[in-house]
C-alpha cells in the first residue's frame, strides 16, 4: 500500500519537519522564539566553524605550495651551481693542461700558476666590488642626511648641525644666532 507523501503537507513559511523527529524544532519554534533563536545561533555557529575550517585549509594549502616551490627552486639552484662549478673545473683543468704543454710537461707548475691566477682574480673582483659598494653606501647616506638637514631647515629654520654649532659657539662665549 502506498501512503500519501509527507511533503504535500509542508507549509513553505515554516521550517521543514513535523515537529516529532530528532533535532526537529518546528513545533517549538511556533511556541518559543527563544528556542528558535537558539537553533539559529547553533546553525550560525556551525557555518562559522565551517568557514574557519575552509580558511585554515586554504592557508595550509598555500603553505604547502610555498614549501614545494621553495624545494623545487632550491633543487634548480643546486643543479645550476653544480653545472657552473663543473664548467669552471673543466676550464681550469684545460688551462692547466695547455700551460703544462708550454712549460715542458710540468703539470704541477701549470696547476700552481692557474690556481694562483684564479685566486688572485677572485680577490681583485671582491676588492673592487667592496669598494664600489662602500662608495655607493657612503653616497646614499650622505644624500639622506643632506636631505634631512634641508627638510629641518625648511621646517624649523635651522638643522641639527646648525643647532649644534650654535650651542658650541654659545658655550665658548660667543653670541647666539637665534
């Protein structure tokens, strides 16, 4: 025997259910607005926790992605460094072999000359690089403090150096400028 559908008696303006099932608050909602509010608050809390879980999963995925990219990047950098090192070793080995031929087969002397020239070249490159960097740093610092002094003079009528010079002049018995 087929019974009548239980959905045919639903009112679209009331919460679903018949008021008798577990967790079904439809009968209580009509009688107690506080119970309805409590049920809606529970639902909101469940949605909020789900949103937090989604955000946490999103952050976790981004962290995993960043770690993976860092690992791949590190491996690529390591492979590139190995290729450059291998090329330099082969180049220097070839230079030593060619110089050894010119020196009558004295490979030890050729290795010594090529190694010394290589280390000397590296030292010169580092020294020049440091000098250029130090000069640029000093220039940037000087420009920064000159700009600050100009701003102080525009804003206060004098800069910190002017004030210090005036204070030293006053303590020596001179007259004040301001």
